[in-house]
């Protein structure tokens, strides 16, 4: 078997072998922009780079094609080096013996996985004047915190076309909504890609989202921390009551179960982080009480601090 023409698609995109789908897509976007023919007219090197980048993404973005390519890659390293230091040696050598070279393998691979891949590959390999383009259109959509919480309907203008988009409630930052056949149109052939909408969520002054959980800092007074209380608080769903246990500490989190984002059957929680808050000025009634507290207080807050501060001091 000849290895002439072998291409390391991971190196072409500048990513590691264990790159995630998101990293593969991000690397493809960056490299495609860098070598796009529109930015390098009459530059044969840029044109060649651009075609290889599209070819690499065509393989690595498809789970089945990527799996077959990785099997071939293991076999290539094994036969090149006489061992398989880079990959494990489990592969079907017999299958690859039937391919005379890498181009044959690639042609066979794409031929087994669909029409679109076949067309892209033929464009890359046989016609220098034809560019292969990903017809999917990408759109970044920023929504508010409450739109992410409750869901929303949006009307987008894409390629001079009005498209209605339903945002499911509980959607997370970075989620992709795919709308079939609403992407770019291939000139002369009528083929159309999909519209990929990436969701970002505008920051809120109080509510912070991590996954399906919601977090908020809650101002609390000294007596409420020490003595405990049941206070009225706002939540994303409406006002509610929150029990502060006596002896609570600043930075402690109190959870309201099931009050976070809900995405289909999955349900997050709401967490309040207690933040000790002092008035800008104590009243004439409060100051004598603080003086009384100081006179009867038994706890020295700096005992352990001094012990640590003096450790190894000469």
C-alpha cells in the first residue's frame, strides 16, 4: 500500500487529535476566513489551502467519516513508523490494504457517506476553478435572561428573508438552533444549506446563569445572619420567601430547589449567596447596641489568623 498524498487533517486545521466538535468548527471558521479566495484573488497557494481546509472540515465534522479517517490514520502511523506510538494499534488492516493510496481511500470514504460529500470532494480534487463552500449560514442571536428563562419567538432577517425562530425555554449560552434549508443558496444548482443560530445571553445585573442553575448575590444584615429570619426576596419567577438559618455566614449559599431554568425535562435550581451588607451610617439607636455587643462578645475572630501569620516567624 502506498501512502502518497496522505493529509493530516488535524494539522491542517491546527487542532489536537482529541479536539471537540466545537473546537473543530471554531478552527475551521478561523482558517477558512484566513485563506478565503475573496481575500486572496489569483493566489494559487491560498486557493489550495482553502480547499484543504474545506476538505478537512468535511471529514472531521462528520462522526462516521472522522471515525474511518482516524482508523486510517492509526494504520498510516503504524506502517510509517513500524509501530503505533501516536495511536492504539486496533484497526482493520485488511480493509486499508485494498486502497492503493490516500486519494483512493478518501474517495472511497466520501463515496460511502453521501452525495454532498462526493460533490465537495470532486470539486476539490478535479476542478481548480470551482470552489467548495459550506452552504450553511451562521447567525449570532443575543437574547435576554428572561427570554432564555421563559422561551421566546423571534423574527430574523437573513438573506433578505424573514424567518421565524422559536427559542425554547431554558436554552443555554452557546446552544445552536438549526433551521433546515434556510441557509445560503448554491448559485446555479439551487442547493441550499441550513441556518445555524448560535445563542448568546445578555448579562443581567442580578441573575447569573451556569448551565440550568441561576445564581444571585443577596444582601443580608448582621442581625439577619446571626439570628436568622424569614425574608421576602425576588426570584426570576416572582416574589417568594427565603429562610435564613441562624448562625449563617457571609458567602454561604441557600438553594431554592426547582427554581432555575427548565429545559424540557431537566430542571435547574436557584442559589442565593449571602453577602453581609452594612449601612453607610449607623443610627443613634444602633451604635449603643453595637457597643454592648462588643463588651459581651467572647469570640476573637483573629485567633487562628494570628497563629497562621506567626508560623515560621523568627
